[in-house]
């Protein structure tokens, strides 16, 4: 069987951290559990740029404002669209999670990078 992650176009050559917002472990001063950043997993991934929109229109100083990417990871049942990935210091907000052909081999995470 040939796995889709063996394809050179989706080579899993980067380390990414899947994160989400979750309830904290300790109560705060008001007796509530604060929402905090949590780590789901550290995974190998491949990043493929897809599209981008322009921040300014002149050719000499054009910058990409919103860039979308496809991040490929090995299949996991717990990745959701309200999560994000951090790969080499860049945050990728997950917009959509796709299991190609429903084979449970890989996930394609369609993400957006916001330039701040």
C-alpha cells in the first residue's frame, strides 16, 4: 500500500504543534477556571502554500496579507477547525479539516496565516 504522505509533494519534513483553547487546570482569583492555550500534540507535517491576498497593490512593495496553506499530517481523530498549528514560529489557523478519501491515513488541514 502506498501512503499519500510518501508523496514528495506532501513530504512531512517539518515539526508542528497543534494547539487549542481549553479550560485551565487551576481556579483563578474569582474561583473560575480560565481559558488558556493547551497543546494537543507535536506532529510531523508538510506545508503547501495555496493562495494569498494582497495587502498593497503596487508591485514594488506588495505584501501578502492573508495567506492560505494546506498542512498535511498523519491522520488523527481529534483535530478540529477551532484549533491552530505553530510551525517554525508561524501560526496557522485551521479553517477546515479534510480526510482524503476517508482512508484515515492523512489529514489535510486548510489553514490561514494572518500577517500581523
